[in-house]
C-alpha cells in the first residue's frame, strides 16, 4: 500500500487538531477561501463561510493544469474519481464520494447536463474554452437541485466579459497522436452591454485503433443592463463531434492451452464503430434587485442528438438518440437570506433503430418542484436550512431536506456539520425500455434515496498553511440494478442497499512567494448488498486510497512550472473484490509555460513515467504523451 491508511488518517488528524488548538493571526485568505461561489446556497457566498465539503477550481488553476476538457481538470480534485475510457474525446465520467456517475449531478451555470436517457454526464464533451471556475459540492444537494444530486454537484461556471474593451485570446496546440487544438475567445463590454464568445476545434487520431476524434464548439453570452428595469442575458452553445469507439480490449483465454492471450494495447475489438454527437442549448435570463432582494427568472432548453453506428456484419447497429428538455425556473432572494423558488421542466426522449425503422422509445415526463432555503446567523454559529419537493409524472413525489451548521470561533478556525437527503431518479431507459434485445424496462421503479452526513475541520495558519479534514458517511436505499429474471429477460428493480464512508484531507501550503504546494488524500470504503443477502461486499471500481499532489512555481518574469502526481490504489471490476483486478498506479505530469507580454508558450507532459494503467477494465490508457502550443492575448 502507498501509505497505511490508519497511519495517514491519524497523522493528518493530529496535525489538523494541533493547528485548531493553536492561536493564529488573522491574515489574507489562502487557497480558495476568498473565492465567491454560488452552488452551495444558490447565491454568492465566500468559501470561507461555507462547510468543508465545498471546493472550487479557479481559472488560474485550470490554465496551469494543462487540461483539454473538464474531466482532465477535475481528476486531481479532492473526493473526486474520474473514469476515463481513452484519449481525447473518449467518454469521461465523474463520481463523488464513492457514489456512482449516475448519482452525481453535473451542471453548466446551474443547468443540468446529465443525459435523461442514461443519467450520465460525459465530461469529455465540455471544453475549457469558456470556463471561469468549477464549483464542487460533495454530498447530497437534492434540497436545492433535485434529482441525481445524491453524491454531490459539479457546477461549471462560464466566463463573462469584465473589462470595458475588446479582448481576444487565440490558442494553438499540437500533441501526441496527431492531436490539434485551436481556440478563439472574444470579449467586449461597455456601460450596458457585455458579450463573450468562444470557438474551438479539437482533433486527434487517438491512441488506440479507431479512436480518432473531431469536434467543433461554439458558446456565447450576451447581456444587457437596462438599469432599474433589470438585466437581461442570453446564453447558448453548440457542440458537434465524431468519435471512434474501439470497444473493449482485454485478456482472453486460449481454451486449448488455458493461457491468457494479451492483445496489443491499441487493439480495437470494434474497428468500425463510431458515434456522432450534436448538442445545442439556450438560456434566457432576467434578473432584478440588489443586496436585500433579487428576482431571477430563467427560461431554458436543450436538444442533444447522438447517432451510434457499427457496420459489423455479425452485429450491425444504427441507433439514433434524442434528448429534449424545456423548462422555466423562478428564484427570489429576500431579506434575512431567505431563498425560495420553483422549477418546472419537461423531458422528451426518443430512441430509434434506423436499420429496421423501429422506434424503441418515445416518451416524455414532467417534473415540478419548489425549494426553500434560509440562513440563520448568530455568530460564531451559522445554520443553513433547506428543503425541496419534486413531483415527477413517472415516480411521484420526493421531499429532500438539508441542514448545515458552521461554527467559527476564530477567523482562522472552522468546524462544520452537514446532514442531507438526496435521490437519483430512474432514467428513461430504466423506466421505458421495451421488450427488445433481451431487455425490458420497469415503469414501477422508485428513485434511489440516501441520507448522508459529514463533519469537517478547517484551519488557516497565517498565510502559510490551509488545512482541511472531513469525515463522511452516506447510506443508500432502493438502489436500481439490472438483473436477469426467470424468463431470461434483463430488468431493473430496487433490490440493493449500499453505504460509503471515508475521510478527506487537504493541505494547501504557501512555501514562499511564488512557490506553493497542495496535497489531498481521500480514503473511501464502499460496500453494498442485494435483497436477501446478509453481508455487505466491497463495491466494484471503488479504490480505497487516492492521493494527489501539486507543486507550482511562478516568477516575475512570466515563468510558470507545475508538477502534478496522482496515486490510485488497486480496485476490482466486480463486487466483493472479484472479477478483474486493476493494479494500483502512480502518474507524474508537468506543465511549463513562459509568458512574454501577451504571448505565452507552453509544453505539457502527461504520464512522464510511461506507466501502463486502466481506470476501467478493458480500456487501457496511453503511456507518455506531450502537448505544446502558444497562446496570444490581444485587445484595444
């Protein structure tokens, strides 16, 4: 084992408690404490005033990471697990606190981007072009955001024009496997109008056979301030991409000799399988008010289409998928930090087999919800109480409360406690899949439900060291699992229970001006059992230990050097530590950038040690890769 988990937790706890008992001096806020976020309370709050289950990744950290998409940005974050299926463009899924990707809500500016078909959000499809910051809330957040926020929430906050002049950013990059990245960002602002637009094109030949990728992205924000009348904003985006799907590459057994045959790592079991995606969304927003009260009215819609084709003569496929969402949201912030609101949205899902012109699924649902939150402050204690009721046309009503207590006896010391209920909704495929290809949906499914709590400690030692420790547990009931019934038909049902518990530790250290380091460690234990079973067994793909380390150097001459490491302990592909074992692995990455006036040149090296590893069995990841490019910022 990389480090004995008991020793590491005890040492971390002792250090943190020692800091907590020490007398410190008031100082400037370190790390992310001074950053204003909106996700935990649906309104602007500083991280220092929120529980320790909140994290934020700033624009500067995104740039220094060398990442090309949101999945790559988040992979080194506290309490986060990213499952990647390959190189640029390959599916990338996030799980928080050992909950699944189905139980983690991903949003862009407060708008859910989880697929209504299968409940997943593919982070590889979200480029970093227009991201201002990424806010992460670990633990149930259904009291504010409803379905699928059982494990937590990731909210991608997009950029807006801030300076009253025309500014443009141009970025070109070249990398391994024929990767080419080109981006253009444009921003302008005057007294009443703000505009921010991005365009990008990302292509790659891929590492494995049939893993080529080609996508185009466009996003825009246009805002108008009408003074006392209020503010109006229109946001929108378009994504189009094509990706090769090489399929599973795994060890097989020669049934004559009994020996395992190892395919070439770049082998594609589906050499002609490909996927085309087209996504578009629009949001029209009106707001009016000030510090004492504010009204927000939002109308939103999205249309996601996917074409899945495989001309394999033994098993040809040509399926078309369409996800359509239309909704309206109202939020009112009043005196005494009371927030109330409602959200109504309709989802439509259509799946069609184009080979035989058969519509597999064509259904729509309606969800209506109301939410309320109040913040009570009696220094040094702050309490945040929230509740939300959702009524869904398919599975009925859900009430989800939450309570957060924050105790700050000193400016540099904080203790927090969270108790919340969350749920994950059954998807269209879970509910409505017809008797097709041996699978059949279950319209009587109930949502997965969970109660979770955590206890956190945070201490800032002057302007040198920020320390955090959080203990957590989540209990989940009515887990949805697909299983074969006596008639050999696969059906989903609410037949399982699970729990996850663990420790999250983080240290942010300012070594000296221009030199800082960050280390975070997550210990997780997750287990489940099916109906009729007495014993809980370790859940699949749940490594116990995860360690991330980053050291960053910046000088006055525009040089920036970042060194990042990642350690993941062993994990198994099936429950009870059975199936195929994925060994532990250690990755070392770096990025070096030099800025001269408005021009920056950079080079990134990933997996410097050329480690062979997998995050999902059967999908080997590449060895050492390189990316280099230039970025030019100009404006009037």
